[in-house]
C-alpha cells in the first residue's frame, strides 16, 4: 500500500531586508564583488555570525539547513557553501538568506498549502 506521505524538498529563498544571520553560514566579505556590499558584510560580520547561530538552533519539524545552493541532497548538506550575504534586490540593499528544508507532507496537500506550512514552520521563526 503506498504511503500517504511523500517527501518534498522545499526550496527556501529568503531575502530579508537588512536582517542578519550566520556562523559558518556567513559568506566571507572577500567573496562579495560589490565594494559597498562587501563593506557591509565586513562591518556586520560578527553580528551575522551570532544571528546565524540562532537561526540554525531553531527547532523545525524536519531538517533545515542554511546553504547557498538549493536542491542539495540532504546527506551532502554539511559540505555546502555559506548562504548569508548582503546583496541587491530591486534596487535595495538586502540580506539574502538561502536554505533547504527537507519536509514531508500529505500527498493530497496542495502546493500552496505546503508553501504556507513551510512559511509558518521555517521562514516566520527566522
């Protein structure tokens, strides 16, 4: 009998305007090409690391990993690049936070409902 639950790797791309996050998840300032964004990354590096520790400590129903690359198989998550960096989005300076959430939902659940539940479980707490 088929299971009523299936696994859906939910992509999370969060752009949080002037928020903060990181530890090893913080992109090194030298990796940022834009000099203004690089300076912001450098200036707030310690704050980003502290908040990043808090983000990875958030308890979620299923595994969540901060990572620059999306759709990374879960066993390889430990070796992914940093994900927290200042960036530009629609002409604004933002802090980009990307990650992967490995969740399980009922097959009958709509994509909209999965996105809503993932938002409440992961994005909102961050």
